[in-house]
C-alpha cells in the first residue's frame, strides 16, 4: 500500500518503565502491584511515588502521589526505592533500538521519544507493520513493552501513544486527525495545564471540538501566544520537526520577572534555577558545552549579553551556575531594576566525549545525584525534587522560555 502521508511521526513510550524494570529483574513480582518511590514507612513516610505498575494502578496508585496515600490505597504492594543506574542501562538499550529505525530520534525523557520515519518508511509495508516491528524489537532487546502512537505530527502522535496502554499501538491517519481529537478533553492537548484548563472551563470550553470552534483572536487576547498555540493544537496543526540531539546548537532558558528586581539574593537564586534547568536539559540530551551565556535585560529594555568559553565542557548545575555568576559579577550589585535573566550553554559535544575515569570522585558523585534527580523530575514533575538553592522565592516570574 502506498503511503501518502506528508510526515510520519511516532511517539514511543515504555510502559510503567521503572516498575516494569523492577518486575523484570524480580520475576516473582510480575503480576503484582509494584510501587517505585520513597519508603512508605507503613503509611507514615514522606516523599512521592516515582512509578506504579499497572497492577498497582488498579488500586488508584499513580506517579507523583504522596507515598503515604499510596500505602493507604495499596498496603500490600511491593515498595521499591529507585535504582537509577539500572534504569539508565535499559534506557540506553531502548534508544539503541530506536536509532536502528531512524536517525531522526528526539528523546523527551529516559523512557520516551519521537521518531520521524518520513524518509525511511519505504522499508516497511505500511504504518501498522512499522509500529508492530518497533514494538517487537523493543521487546526482544529490552524485554520491556512499549506503547506507540503514529500520526502526521508530534502532538497527535504523543496523544495517540497513551490511548491503548499498556503495550498499545494507535494509528491516526491524516484524514482522521480531527475526528480523533474533537471528542477529547482539552487537557489532552500539549500545553494545557490545570490553570489554563480552569480558565477554559469558565469560557465554556472543555473539549477539543469546543476549543476549535472558539474564535482564535479571542483566545489570543485571553492567553497571548499560548492562546494561538492551543488553538492550533486543537486543529491538529503542529509543524515542529523531530530534532535529534546532534542538531541542537545551544540550550538556554530565560525568565521575565512579574515585577522588576534589584535584590541580589533574588537575582542569584533565579540564576541558579535557570542553571538547574539548563543543566537538566543538557544531561537528558547527553550533551555538555564549553561556552556559557548570560542575558540581562533592565527595566528600560536595555539588554546585555555576555559569554565565556571554558577549557572543559560542563553540564553539572553548580558548574554552570559558577560560570554564569562570574559573568554576572559585572552587573552586581545592580543599580537598576532588572526585567529578565537568561542562561545558556553552546559549543556542545556528546557527553561520551569525556571519560568518567578522569573525573575526581566528588564530581562523579554529583553527576549520579543530578541524573537521578533528572529521572525523578521526568516522571512526576520538575518541582517534586529540587536543589535547595533553587527553591523559588516569593517573587513570581511572568514567563519562562526554553531555547
């Protein structure tokens, strides 16, 4: 059958990854409720659930849930503390399989990724055969199951992969995109969190079809650029390309303050938060960089950028922060109010370019801690676990941007 899709995008997501690995390593735990996370301490423990097997989910247990609540729901469950290094090994096997199908792979986290198969589809009979082949190879090489969504764009593929979990395959043909999206709750769309959802409900919008019927100019007036973004998502319009790590030239984050700031402690804390985000994105992308960038915009919109190239590529949060603070010294103490701060890293290389054996033991320990934090944040939110230095101050940010 001839494939006429303009783009063929896959979203591949390992099912209950952390819990599935634990069940794989402990066959006696298969078909039993396995909960990965903090020690429940018989219902008195602090912390949250990192992952729950599908058997545990039948009792209402899910990721990001307080571990004490999980214990109340499923006291007979098997509770396991995370084994980050083991999950990383299986993640490498998973991504190795994906690269066997396409060079265009974009990882979203340790256990999910996009693939662009537009240029390699000729190797397969049809998209269903492709999806089944990828699932089969993942099962053969990792012993884990994956759910796959196939669609003409990234946002629809990501929604589709969640439709028939676990071990699912959902295909949304180009001519069926709107039929697929319209009945869904708007919360399924990329970019709609709880706060935006509550605002939409007040406007009488709860489904994708209702959002699509709303005048886009009113949505833009209400939500700014985000309004147009969610409208396009509702229409199945997503032109974003699958971007492999090797094509990434730089990684940066910036924050615009709700109220312009002069307080040095707030500025330093904000720069640490930005360094933490950039560092996390570098580590997830298996990258490190030599050149550090700082962006400072004052209340009168004067904008200054500074950069410095290091002798050694870095991706640890405190290394990025230290380099950025050296650049920031020029502006501290600030005699003017600052509107925006930005942190970036460029001149990137793969993190396989440096050998761990040349690192001192302290740095290696820091890397293990930060990678484990990255994995936990991937599964149940960025704010669940943070460096103490990055706990947000009472000053709110107006907007944050990733580049």
